[in-house]
């Protein structure tokens, strides 16, 4: 089954055209299965929530929050979501824009999935551009899409990171919400801290400190979406000094406050029978070209 632009086999939470991109947030009920289908336009898929198993033309892959999938136009795929369902942000790329991008970076014509690094935070920023579509900036959206594609090109170059770098990343995640020092991470890796810092940035596209902040924000996003804990408790649980510090960092990263993000998440996660499926409608508003 083929789907035209802005059409999806799932309830649509919100959808809009911003410049060269059609941005659509979709929601999936627990245990839902999507039979084999494909889309007319190439798409970046940001997994916002939930897990799923996907089969596509070249194999299979698990989906998880924070992951970004580069899906070429016409790629046949099927999906089965876990018991908690899920949400995805789909950013369709106009053919003209995509042709220019592929001329500069042919690697983005290939199906791929990217985890960790810069991808979760960039995906959340795209989500906020759609959530605040009344003042969405085509330039901001394009910059975020290009940043994701650039990260994907770096990740797909076939250069294998040293084994100790993965140990460092595991140590960072094991320590969350606390933060290990650069010296501690260097000891885990068995390398000099300066070498660690340079290598980390080369492979993950950001500094160790920026990576830790991004992981804390992602922890906070999940807590905001899935609990009614007070914001002060969410802040401390995610490793921030206090609610004020949390609010400043969160707003700087995502252009919104934790309270507004929580309201948006609750609205996006209503039960399937209450959702308003708009898969047969055009996007709500157009900006730019």
C-alpha cells in the first residue's frame, strides 16, 4: 500500500508544511501492527515514544525512543509496536530539496537508523517546531534536518570507533543522572582525557558535557510524558541542580517549558478511540515555499 505525502496508516496528532518539509506527528496504539506499506516521499522518522520491531527491504531493526530513521522514498516496511504503543515524528523531504541534498551527500539515499549522540535532542527540537507551528521557522527546521543528516553521514562513513569509546558511553549512561568526570571516563577508557574529549566529539558530534546534558533532557522528557511527578522532582531525578536550573536548560534546548511540554505530551497520548484521525486530510498550515 502506498501513502501520499502527509498520509499515514495511523492517527495523526498534528501535521503542517514548513518550507520544504511536511512534518507529521503520528500515534500508535499498544500492540498495533502496520502491514507492509511505503511512502511517496523520503522521510526522517524520529521515534518520540514507545518501541517497535520493523521489517524493511534490507532487513529488520528495533525502534526505540530517540532513534532517527532515514527512510528513502518507496521503501517497503512493516511495523509492530509494543504493548505501550508509541509516537513518531515524520519529516517528509520535498523531492527538489532532497535531490540537492543527495547531490552533496549521496549516502543519505540509503535506509539507515541512528541512535544516541546528537539525534535524540535534535529530534525533540523538531518536535517542538511542529508543536509551536504558528511561529515555526523554515530555516530552523531545515537547519535541524541538515544537522541530523550530517550526523547520519558521519555515522555511516564506515569508520569504526575504538572499543573503549563505547565503554565510555556505557559508563555515562550507567552514571545517569549523575555525571562522571572526564578523568573518570578517561580511566575507564585507558586514554588521556584530551584524547578522549577529541575522539568523543569526532564520533558523537558533541562534547561529553553536551552529550550528558542531552541525555538528562531526554530522561526528563520521558518522565514528563509518563508521570505526574512535580517538576522539582523531575528536575532532581534527571540530574539538574533544582527546578530553576532545569527550566532554564530545558527551555534553551527545546524552546518550551517543562510544563508546556508535559501538556503537549498528554494531549498527544490520548487513547486511540479518542484520537482524531486526520490521515485523509491535508496539513493544517503552510509556511515558506
